[in-house]
């Protein structure tokens, strides 16, 4: 899992700013290029949804959850996803490249990505 430079700066902003720009959306795409901390977008974004929920029930961990319907996924190949801070454009907080998943309109997708924070 990789947190981008923007993501790390957002975490810093949570401590140092009264109004940080936090992740609000999950994007999916079909890019396959390896993660780089300087990534600012998905390689090839196909869709984006508002996060379904956040889970902070585990100490020092936050889990971001997003759901994609079978109609949204129909005909798509998904091989990357990432957290964004806006419905369109915005900044990429996190990006993950995964094995390709092909959708024919008969399956839904729930993405859960967790971050564990700990002190040194």
C-alpha cells in the first residue's frame, strides 16, 4: 500500500490546520503502473464514488469503505484504486495497484482500505 506525498501532507494538515482536505471519495481504474509517492491521479480512472463509511473502531486505525454497483462496474477492468478528496479532479491521497478484476455486470465491489498509525 502506498500513501502519496499529498496523502502524507494531508495527515500533517490534520494536526496543523483547522480545515484539512481529507479523503471523501474512492476512485477505481485500469492502470497498471507501479505506485509512486509522486502520483497525483490514478493512471486510468474509470469511476469514482463517495465513501460509503469510515471505521475507526480499531485503535490507531482508520478504514475507508466504498461500494460500487454492478451497473457501474459492467464492462470494466479494475486494476487500481485510490482515495481522493473531491468528487471530480482533487488530490490523490492513496493509490493501490492490484491484480486485474474483470466485471460483466453481475458483480458488485466493496473496497476497504485501512491505515494504521503508530508512534516511534
